[in-house]
C-alpha cells in the first residue's frame, strides 16, 4: 500500500536510536528518549494551505530532525510511520 500525503504534509519513518550510551552503558527500553531523527518516505504536493501558498522544501529520502511528539503515528502493512506538516520539521540532517 502506498501513502500519498496531501497539501503540506510529509510521511516519515523514525530511525532507530542506539541502545547504549557513548560510554557503553546499555539503556533499558523505558530509559530511551523518543527519536527525533527520521527519514522522509513521501512528500505532499504543497499548494494553498490556510490561504497561503506553501512550497515544499524537503524531498523524499532526506533525513530530518523533527519536533518531539509532533505528527500522527500510523501503522500500515506492519510498518510504523508518522504523518506531520512540513512546519514540524526543524532541520535537514546532512
């Protein structure tokens, strides 16, 4: 199944976080923070949103840094995705 976001929305897949700290200490599943780095899976076409023209500045395949707890989580074909507005993306990770 394909997901095609509408307007200024973006579909992302969260990237896994490390289960150890930099010093090598293993973290329990409850101690890990929600990841903030994701890969863009699909991008909407942009267009007129709330009376203003929105140009999409991100592209499929880019890694991005997002706001914590933003977007709506969905599960499709056993995969977890998040759908959010382009404005919830803080930066592109290069």
